[in-house]
C-alpha cells in the first residue's frame, strides 16, 4: 500500500484483514451526490478499500452515472455519458461506487443503451463485469472484516432498492456493522420497501414521494434507534430530509461506510465538514 | 363515482392523496395480500421452477401465436363453438351486443372479466336496452355503487363494509339488517340467485384458452362463473389472445402460480374448463356458445418488442407490492388496469400520448418484477415506454431541459465539477442550521422535505487538495 495517505493513517486502529485481494487497482466513482453533498462518504470509501488491501485511484474526469437521463428515457443522453464513464474506468481491475443504485446503473443498464453498437456494448459489458457496490465488494470480494471500530448507540437499516434487489446487498453491511463495538441493531419494519426517492421521481411526483417517505419515516421513528444507516445517499437524504422537516432531530442518518471507517458521528445535514 | 381519465393522471393523484382514508382502505387489502402470498410462496418450494416453466409456456405460445390461434379456432369450431375475431375494443363489444340482440336478450349475467372492462362491455350494456347483471360479489358491489374497478382481483377494495351495508339495504329486494359479512353475502346471494336463473345470456372471461381442445378455463372462488354460464341458453366468452396456452398440461403450472400470486391460496374453489355448447346427453349447459378473441393492441405489442408483457396472467401481485399503487390506489391511473402492469398496458390499449405520465410514476424499485409469477421485467418495460415518450417529445419541456442540461454537464466532467462547486456556493446561501428549507429550482424537493446542507467544497476539490499537500509534504 504504497500510496497510503494521512487520512487513513489517522484510522490505523481499523486493522486490515484481507484475504483475497492483493494490490488490486480500484477506480473509485464517488457519484454526484457524494461529490457535492457528502464528501466524507468518498473519503470513508477510500479508507475502507485501502484497509481491505486495494490501491485506490479516483479519476479526476468523473461526473454522473447517467441515471437521470436513463430513467427519463433519454437513451442518446445516456450514451453520451456512458462513453466517458467507460473510457475513464475500463482500465481498472475493479470499479467501486458507494451507491447501489449508481453501481446497478453501470452493471445492469449501460449495456441496454448500446444494443445497436456491439463494440461499445462489449466495452460496457467489460466495465459491468468489474463494477461493484462498495459494501458488497468489501465483503464478497475482499472478505473484509472491520476491526477496532467503536460507536455507542443503536442503529436501524434501510435497504436501498437497487442494491437490495439488483445487487443482492443485504447481509454484507449487517455483517460488517455487527463487528462495530457498542453498536446494536434495531429492526426496521419495511426495511426493503422503497423510501420514495427514485431519483427524478421524487421531484416529478413530489407528493406521491412525500406520502411514501412519510411512511418510511414513521417506521424509522418506530424502530427507536440513534442512527439510520444505509448505502445510498439519495435514500438517506430523502429520509433524513423528511425527518428534519417533521422536526425529528434525534435520529442521525449516516452512510454505512462512514460508520465503518470510524467517521461517525457526523450528522448528515450538519455543517461540520473540515 | 365517475371513471378517471388516464390523461388527467396528475390531477387524479392529487385527488387520491387528498382522500384521508384511502391509504388505510388500500392497505387493509394489499397488506393481507402481501402476507398471504409470501406464506404461500414459502410453502411452495417449487416456486422458482414453476415460474421458469410458466414463463417458458407463455413465451413459447406467444412466439407461435398464429399457430396456436389457428389450432384453438379449429378445435373450438369442432366443439360447436362459434369463433369471432375482434381487432379493437369497439369491435369486440359490438360483436357481443349484436349476439345478445340477435337473441332478443333482456337480461345478461356477467362473471368478472377485466377483458370485458377493457373492451367497454359494462358501458355498452348500460347504454343499451338490456339489463347487465354482475355476478361476482365485488363486481356486484361496484355495479350498485356505479364505480369503476380499483384493482384487477378485488375491484371493490375501495369500498368499506359500511358502504356495502348501505348499498345492499338500498338495492337488494330482501335486504339484511345485519352487518355481519356472512349475512351480507347471503343477501347478495338471494338477490343474484333469481337473476342467474332468469338470465338470457351469460358472459364470461377466460383465464386460459387451451389450443388443443378449444376450451376456456375460468378460475373463481364464488362459483358465479359456473352459474353465469350454465343456465342461460347462450354463453359468450370474451378473451384476449394472450390467454392462449397449448394444452391443459401447460395451463397447470400457470394455475399454480396464479392463485398463489393473486390471493395466496394454493387453489381456488372453482377451476372450470368450458367445452362449448351442451352435447346430446348433457344434463345442462348453454345451447349456443360464442368466443370473441380480442386483439386490441396485443399484436402491436408483439411487433413493438413488448412481448414480455403478453405473459401477464393478471394476478395483481405487482400492484399489491407497488409502493405507488399503495398510496394512490387504482382509480388514479384512469385505466381498467392500474399499477405497474397497467402502466405498461394502458399506453398500448389507449395511447402513449394519454398514458405516458403513469410510466413515470414509478421509483424503479423493482419489487413488481421480483414478485411477478412470470418474470415480466416491468421496470425495464416502463423505461422503454419512457424512451418512446422522450422520442415523441411527450415529456414536459422543463423536464426535457433539466435532463438535457444535466446531460451536457455530465459528459464534460470538468464543467460538471465546476458546476458542482458553483451549486455549493448557491446552496450555502440558502442554508440555515445545516438545512435548506427552500431554494429556487429545488421546489420539487423542498416542497415536502428539507435538503441537507452540503459540505463547503466538493469531494473532488478536497481530494485534489489532499493529494497536492501529500506530494508537496513528502
């Protein structure tokens, strides 16, 4: 791990237990929500990947995975974005995203827009084959076990739809979180039901989305936990935003990577970035 | 209750969300349906196998549609059934009414059929000189109430027990004064029994059409299909051409999937195979039998690459598990077919221009596909309809502009990063105590929830700075 940086040195207590990976070159696609709203998730991702034995690079020329265009039906727009994502990331051994929905976009949907361009479709498939969602990658590929992380309190877990249904992300975050000292799980009723975010859906059909997230918030409050954890910023922003609108400041929403990298508690929404 | 129109979807949604009890009313049915289905699947270890088999049967039949339609027609004719072909809903409903008029029918009994609703039979009869009698209990309730169906399996799920008590007291000849469900059912039974026996024509739908015998299969719990079909002199079946399967053996895995996915039952009370008119030594049965095979957009779906949707066996599992359906209910969709399957079907039955908004009212969470007994990739199909809407420019201009603008940025990463940094400055200006309550251009979000205040600079900015100081420092 030649290019270990100061940031991870500060987290040396999280010792590395890595079995399958030796110096794999990982390209980190931070995603636009992490880039603009919650950079600490990006740094947490780097920390965890390095602890798991990967060499992490963050290509500077990255933007968006193309979901807004794809889900709006703009195939040409999606292709334009996909071209440069493929070019930027196809050389890596693994491409990792701290989001099930963006990872699923690259893994499952890029190939769909290249039906008439076999050359690009093959490149899209090649990229899809090496693309993973962060939390499942850490467990399934790196066999990573966090060690020495502590956080006092209780958490409840929201399973984001794309990760849960398209990428089988369910056990992995729970398994890793179970190693966090002092942290206790409280089950969430309807844990895998959509929170109503849905990307452009939540602004196009704001009122339906509101009805859905209101119900999610009811369940989150009923779980009576200190932390709401998940693996997708979109869902976390949606649920946290609704909690705050309803005046509930007791529950802290965090990306699982932040907890595992020892960056918690940093309240989503608090202007505490350094 | 007037039927909503699909083109008024946005208004329909607003109206639905304003109904205080709607969510509770829907949940009382869908929650139970979800739990019962999940139990049934847990007790059906061959589920995945049956699902793959069911899909295979459907795909095979759809691929060889012409062959099996011809085989079905030949065998139905051999049984003495008169076969009609209808390419549109209007044509289909006219064929049915013409047959009824030819027999000078005064009363027609009908067992529940969504295809009948699709081709507008209910309205056609209500605008005619004939009396239409719905014999399915739920259809009976909504007929009395004058409502359109709100679900394909439980069309009266939007009506409460109190509503039913009121309706039965008002309309039944010998009404009950009890509010017990068994007494209410008895009241309906008393009313319907005489009508079954005095009906001139019985009209049914079909769950499966068997090509190798020319027979039609109905699946019910109340026995009303049998009573609709047997006593009258004439029986008319209306069925979509996608109901076709090669044989009874092929219908079996689909039946096992259908009942479990729809109501969570291993089997329904009645599964009947109807084999044309009464034969020489038969004790009862209709003297004349017609079947109207309806296309109404189905072959077009096949031609347009939507063949996967033709697998649909109308179990309703997709809507029971749809987070949007559960909040807005069936009526908001403005179509006979609500929920995910309806949002794919309606653009083909009516037009994409009137029903494109429904295709966007989906979070793409994938639960519908997960529970579909014949593996229909509903989110993928909805998205392909969105792609068609995009090409035909049905999308509102502002949506197109935002997506295009974002796209222009996203394919130029440097510009994208610059825009991200600028938007942070803009967002900061509207932040108070870590949250944004309102900000221009984000009202879709802030209308209902707060927006998290971002960190001061983007990840990329912080990362570059960190890398620079690292290389400078070492």
